[in-house]
C-alpha cells in the first residue's frame, strides 16, 4: 500500500468519524427539541377560546344546545378552513370536555406522533427492501433521517399551532395526507382495496382543511404510475372530478369581483404566486431574512422539479420511499400555491405561524428524499453538474447545515413566543371570567382583529353561554373556587397558615383603572402546597383571584426557578378591597391554606 492509499484511508476514516459524531449530535438535539416542546406546552396551554375560535362560537353554541344541522359543518370560517373534521372535534371538546382544549391539544400531539411513526416506517421498513439497499452506510443515514423527522415534527416552531387548538385542522390534514400516500405506495400491485383506502384518507384531509385539496394532482399521478387498469383510472378520475366540483361549489366567500382586477394587479399576483411558495416554505427564516429564505428554498424546489421530471418524463426508477417523500414534498408545494391564491390581499403573510405544519412536513420529506437517494441515482439526478459526486458525498453535512439554519436557530425564539403568548392569554381569560369582557386592553391577547372591540354587543351571548355551561375559561378549577364564594368558618379554621408569603401589591391598571394585584410566594411553600391560584376575600365576599405568572423568556423563567426567588401570582379584583383582606391558596379545586388574615 503506497502513501496515497494510506492518506485516502485516513481521510475516509476521519470523515466517517465526523459523520458519526454529527449524527449522534443530531439525535441528541432532536430529543432536546421534543422535551422542550412538551414541557413548554405543559406549562403554557390554556382553557377556552383564542383568536379565530371566537368566530365559530355561534356554531358551537347552537351545536351544544342542539340547534344545528349537518349542513353547518361545511360552512366556512376564516376563509376556507375548519370544515367537517375539525368542527366535529370542536363540538366534542365543548360537549364532553368543557371546552378545556385537552381533546384538541391531545389530537394535535397524537397526529404528530403518528406522522412521525409513518415516516419512521418508511425509513426503516420500506427502506430495507433488498432492491432499495444503497450502501453500507444506509443505517447511520437512517438514524440521521429519523433525527431530522423527530425534531421537525415536534419543532418549537409548531408551538403556535399546538397552543392555538383551533388549528387542529392542520395536524389532522397532514396526518391524513401522510397515510393516504403511504397506503397508496405500499408494495402491493393493483389492490383496489388499498386504492379506495388511500382515497378515503385523502378525502378526510380535504374535510379537515381546504389545503387538503392539493393532494388531488399528486394522488392522481401516483395512481397512473401504479399501473391500474384504465377502467379503474377512469372511475377514479370521474369520482375525483365530481367531488372537486361539489366541494368548490359549496364554498362561499369567493366573489366574481375578486377576479375582476386590472392587468397590472394580475401581473403582480402572478409574481406573488411564484415568489410566495419560496418564502412560505423557508419560514421562519424568510420572516427575518427573505433573501436567505428564497436562496435556500428555490434550489430545493428546483431539485424537487428535477425529481418529478426524471420520474414522470424520463421514466427513471426510484426507490419507493423516495417517491413517498417526493409526493409529500410536492403536496406541500401545492398547499403553498393554494395559500398564495388565497393571499391576494395579504402576500406578506407567507411567514404566518399557523403554516408551520406544512413547512416542517416539506423539509422532513425533502431531507429524507435527499438522504435516501442511492448514489448511483444521485449521479443521474445531477448528471449535468460536474460536482455531482461532491453533492452525493457531502449530503449529510449539507442537510444538517440547512436544518440548523432554518429550524434549530429558531427553537428559542419560538419557545419565547409560546411563553409570552401563554401568559398573556391566561391573564386575558382571567379578566374575562371576572366580567371584564368590555375592557379591551385586558382581554386583547385572546382576541382576533375581528373581535377586538368591533362587535362587543354580540359578545354577551358567548360570555353567558360559557358561564351557564361552565366551559372554556369557566371550567378552570381556579374560577370554580372563585364562584363557590367564601368557605364556612369551620372550614377556614381547619386550614393551616401558609408560610412564605412575600410581597403583596395592589394597584390600578393604567388604561382601564381595573384593580390588579400580585403576590410572591416562597419556592419552598410552592413545592409543599403546589397552589394553582390565590383568592382574595374582603368583608366575606370574593373579590378576585390570581394565577401563576411565568416569565415571558424561557431562560429568565428557569433562572428564577433555580435561584429560589419565589413564584409570582398575578390577577385582577372586581372592587377596591377594604383594609382587612383574606387570601387563600387553592389547588385542584380546593383551598389548601390561608395566606393572611
């Protein structure tokens, strides 16, 4: 063996060690991402409506009070979203779970778990077919693909949709699409049962969100490639056409005046139509750095187009898992094109947080597609490029770099947004339960623009409904304690005196003059009694209550927890207290101790 061979072996071993270390780091990071997301959700979720959920409340009231009909399941809310599947979940949440969002949040988490499972099954089971084995390094690459999928599907960038449980539609839609394509591409030829099962899940996706309609062109192409008989294909096309016509005709809100635009605006729209997907699919990076986002996503979209050109036109054979991942990525592009059509008047909203389900699925699919391409096919894929071999050898490093730039870098900002949003919404709900529904500054955090002071004369119905049925924020144990009033004297005598009471502040809100108060409790007291609310009484009547106030920055929250500074509670009072007040700590729907006499 000469010196050149020794050098080659040395660098090969060194490269292998580097890639192995990189894969282990990615696996570790993915686990941290999942832990961070789960803990943040546990700490910051809330009971009751938030933003767009107020728009659907008239339907919810009629449904809970049995004054609805099935046709209302197809009525549009928010333009073209929240159809049959999510509406049934909303009704179930308010009918059987007191509108506490537990069902909706659990559904979203379960959907992400199943999406991850199907990705893993595609990576580890379908990818073990002897015809699809690529190289000796396929196993570590599969670990890397798994790490990417796990981190992306539970990315903190999804936190808004997790907490905004009204967006459960995106989770169900994505899950049904993954199952739809997975079933269709199973290695069973010409199975009519699998074809109709795949179609069933595709229809469920369209009944979750209008974005699901983007599955039709991808699904029909895959059906043609599967080699079904022409009778079957003709029947499928006929059913598809009828369904699409009925679906679109049932939509309201699209007016002919929207299409009657000057030629210049039409050109501008066409420009937005092509630019929007590039920025859409690279968010949240494109929100702050549009050029960098487009710089990353445009080449990726070109690679996706190259794949489908080779697969459909050049008849290039690809492993089945590659087709599965490419189909998901193409669906996500179709959704971005749909949303571009719907954003005629708001093209700057390409970075909206609620679109992150589609974004993370796009990048999950693309990373898996890139990493699962056999090296021989990879060279065909880039046959016109002199550095095709370099791209094939460096695909692990390239994918990891893109993953870090687009997602890892935004885990902390997205987590901070969740902390801030959770604190603000819970306090807004607290003010709402105390009857401050007319104090816009206090409850703005839970409102959408439409409900932020425009139609308050209609809001009394929603408030009364939640109060009468004990749903939404009125289902909170803290509110139920507040409604129960002052306990009996005998009950109070049995309550112990809680140590560790810190500073108590009572002060007016600047804009509304509503009385606010804050209480700081010792950390040791918190660990012993674990109170979830502090209740204030004056002259025998309840004045209000407070809930834990978490820092809006995760690092500040952890530092404060570790330092033992105590936990701050913040709330509102319905009236100015007298000199003598009584404060009780509540937990789990009961009082645990007295804070003062």
